[in-house]
C-alpha cells in the first residue's frame, strides 16, 4: 500500500513532488524516491533512498532540479526486500526511456516474471513493479502502431491489464513525452487526479493516491481515475482518457477504515464522515451490552490516531465521555506498516504512553480502527491493566480480518491473522481483554454507503481469482528463509 504521485506542468515539478510526498508518508515509510525528466539535457534525474522523505531528500537540491514532469513514491514493501534496488520509481531504457511508480500487488507475479524472462528480459529485483515495467516495455516494442504514440501506449497498457491480476495503480513517465496514469480494472487500489491553470494559461496535472495531496498542492476538479482507465497527459498539452478494460468495481474497504488521510475523499465518499458513521454503527453494536448491564463503561478511550474519529462519534452516540488515556508520541512512525512484528511491538511501547489518572479503577471501552495480528492490541490492553484499569473492552470499527490480502496490504497469510483460525472467545483470551466487540459486516457496508467493495480479507471472497496467490506466498516464504540464512534484510 504505497503512495504514488505524478505531476506535469511547471518547470520545477520536483519541488511539488517533494512537498506532495509528505502528504503520502503515512502510506509508506520504508523508502521514497523522485524521478524527473529534464527536457534541456534530455535525461532523467533520480533520487531515492531508504527511510523517511525528510531523511532522503535535500530540499535545496530538489528545488533546483529541472523538469516539467516528475514521479514520486513512498514505499510500503509487500514484495521484495527492503533494500535500495527495490526502491521506486524504477526505470528502463527501452523503448522510449520509461519510469514507473506503482502501488499494489500482482497476484500472478511469478507467472508474469516467467513471461518476461522468456522474452529475454533480465530482472534486477524481486519487485512486482519491475515486472510490470518490463511487461509494458515489451508490449510497447511489439506494438505495430509505431507512428501513433498514443495508440501504442494505450494498446500496451491494455495488454498489461488483460494479463496482470491484482490490485494496482501505476504512473508511467515516458522520456520526452508525458505521463500515463492507469488503475486496475477492478478499481481495488486508489488513484485520483486534478488540474490547475497556470499563469501562462496552460494546464498543470497531478495524479496521486490520495485527494489530500491534490488539495494541499492547490489542484482543482479532483476526480478518481476510473477502474481500467488510462489517462495520458503530454508535455505538448495532449490530454487523452480511455477505459481500456472493464470489470466489476471492488474498491478496498481498508482505505476508509485505516489507510487514507481523514481529510480526503475516495470514490466520492468523505473519509472523515465514513469513520464517523463507523463509530455510530459501533455505538449501535455496543449499546445492547450496556443496556443489559453486561458492560458498565466509564469512558471511551481511542487508540490514536486512526481510532479517534470512530471513538468520538461512538462516545457521543452512547452519551459517554471520551478520554485520551493513551497519548501518542508524534515522533514515532506508523506501527502497522513497519517491517516486522518485533518492530511493531517496540513501536507501540514507544508510541503510546498511558495517562494513569484516566485509567486506574475505570471500566474502559478501547476503540481501534481494526485488529489484524492482535499483538499490538494485546500490548495496549496489558498497558492499561498495568495502570490499574478495572476492565478493558476492545472495540473494532472493522469486522474480523479472517483472510489474507493479496492486493497490496501486508498480511499475505492466514496464519498471521488473530481472527484467521480463532473464534471471539479465543481472540479475547489471547489479547487479554474482558471482551472484544467487532463491527458487523453489514454495518460496514451501510457506514460506507457502498456494496461494491473488496472485502476479501473479511469474507474470503475476492473480486478476482486468487489461486496463484498461494504460489506467491510459498515463494515469498522461501525468499524469507534464504535471506535469514544469509543474514540479509527482509520484509516480514
């Protein structure tokens, strides 16, 4: 679940890309990169590294980097080790000079890798973005429409969509030409675009994983790239939009529940309002326990920051006080997307500090956005009990996550999920809470106001055939074991 952006317009596009990446840092904090096309020197400028955006780039250098079009990427690895060779954007020289920023996962990565190798392409990484880039490159070389660039481009990306299975959004920068934005035919992964009019009267375009990036940089007319759509904007002022492949739309519900910034809009649904409705639905779910006397909560405690909006609306609906009994250290990174369980657990200890006066002797309703592996929930419950909580009921604004995600969120196997093979009693016992209450699935649909969602991780029913995902998971575990043997960095 990376963050991507692409901008075409002003001569200092890299500066805007750099600023925009800060709004996407929450989507990936392992690495970042920016690539810019320099028209004067007819070359790419690229800078990428491991770490946070603020650690990788020199603002003065970025501000002086020329080029009217740039791509940016923040990395959350789900395929390939966390090492520099896997950091995006990735580039290749054939046939025009291409750079790709990619968000998502290819379920049939191994099959696509075999196809590419059979065509004589050598791969340098274990990253599915490189396979996608190589496949686009091959299709563009094979296309017969040599003198019609736009037709060659659209045919190549359409050919990719017809063989690539998964949830993805991509931005392709073509040397001397422009930027192509495309989204998987099921619309699982997000991609939005907007425009602004420059002083010269020309249009500037921005593509991003989130609408908050577009608003921050002053772009208007913000729209979603449609499922299966390709939008091409050229340095010569060309604008071309086309639906290449049409499938049933299934957008990832986890974007509203957790991943996206709350100040954004996705698929015409306000994220803040969606999380508010999730909290109201939680109140309906919890209310019968309070009415029967089974629960006698003194206050609602949000897990900062992603659980706060739902916790607030839930507290208001139940007529209970909201208490910030867990204080977040703003200098600690987002723990869910960290590379490894040991890092996630340490981050929770450093990130959240209890306010004992708001905990001791209290019956607490602890509200989180979701419960995935359960170890961080267990750590929080333990922390509250150590501070003297009388009881702790953990409430989740997401239904139980019982199946792996194969489309870009890093829980690829069922056995790492706390709800994968446990009932509610087993989950409650393992976490150490007095009770665990999940939002019912039907309430999730109602709160988001949509039925065409990807809820494969909740139901095991995916929008496309995922049989090849098991082969990929097996290969991934083999890679992990090899890296452990060789003492190499791995992505958990």
